[in-house]
């Protein structure tokens, strides 16, 4: 069985979230999307579901994280090259995201991070192939 990871996030604005992630080049799984939620296809095995806060609140008895004060999780995503890391950061900034650190070059790994308009953190990185 091939497993798929679907990370579920709260959003204040579903249309804005849809526009942001499609501006990064990701696609929408329309059958899993609607007025109160959008499913972003990141890869064949990774999806990000974003539900309006009122809808998201029905999935857990815990309070929704206030991302203006706390980072709920840092989702890490591999990229094929340093150029892809930089391009996704450029697209995120152009679409309304922010960066919260400078790019880091560790020689074997290059990384940079952004926050989407709801404050969800994403770390993008490329690792050099080693034998």
C-alpha cells in the first residue's frame, strides 16, 4: 500500500490560501475541496488540507494555534535543487508570504523557510547527494 500524508491546517481565508499555494505552482485536488476547505497537492504522496477555522475546529477539542504568537509545526519539504528552493521562496514572497530567517548554506544542505499568509511555517531544503 502506498501511503499519503495529508497535513491539515486551519486558515482564516480559504480563497486566499488556494491562491497562495497555486501561485507556488502546486495544484488543487478539486474533489477534496469546497467552499470551506481546499486540498493542495504538493506531490504524489503529500497533500495539505486547509479548512476554514470554524470547520477545522470540529476536528479537534484543542484550540487552534495562534500562529501570530506560536509556530504549530514546521513542515519540511525537499527540493530538487538550490534553485528550486530559491524559486519557491521568491514565489511565496510574491504571493504574500514572509521569510523568517536567512537562507542557510551548510555545504551538504541548503535551506530557506517561509510563512504562508496564515503563519504556517515551511522549511525548504536541498541536500547534495553523498555516497
